């Protein structure tokens, strides 16, 4: 039996739910900790192709106030997974903007 592949929006929604439930990221914490557009900065960086990611010093691209180890792990995931995370970060930024 073949399992249905999730659509992009479903994968992003799943990732966003994980950010909230597993990692404790909330709209309120994003309002407090990501008011300098860190979520969109991170999402933008994660959308770069693998070859571009390798050209950067991750520490130089670290969003203000973010943990270097966690961000580095995100940056070295496979391209598809980085896109999913980036989509979820954009969703988090929309939530943050609406809540501000």
C-alpha cells in the first residue's frame, strides 16, 4: 500500500505544530524575542541552495538572540527540510505581526 505524500502546506503546518508543541515556540515568545525580523531572516537563509549555504560562516548569519547550535543544525538539514522549516518560520512571523 502506497502512502500519500503530504503537500507542501501540510508539511509546513506539521513543522509549525512541532515548533510550538515540541520546542515550546509560541506567538507570545516570538513577539518578545523576534521583533527584529529574525524569523524572516532565518527563513531567507534556509532557502538558499546547498552550494550557497556552504559559502557562508553560519555564525555571521545567526539571527539576533538565536542559539548557534540550533541554527547550525537547521542550516545543515537537507534542502527540502530547510524549505519546510522556512515556511513554518514565515507562518510564525505572520502570527507575530498579527499579534503585535
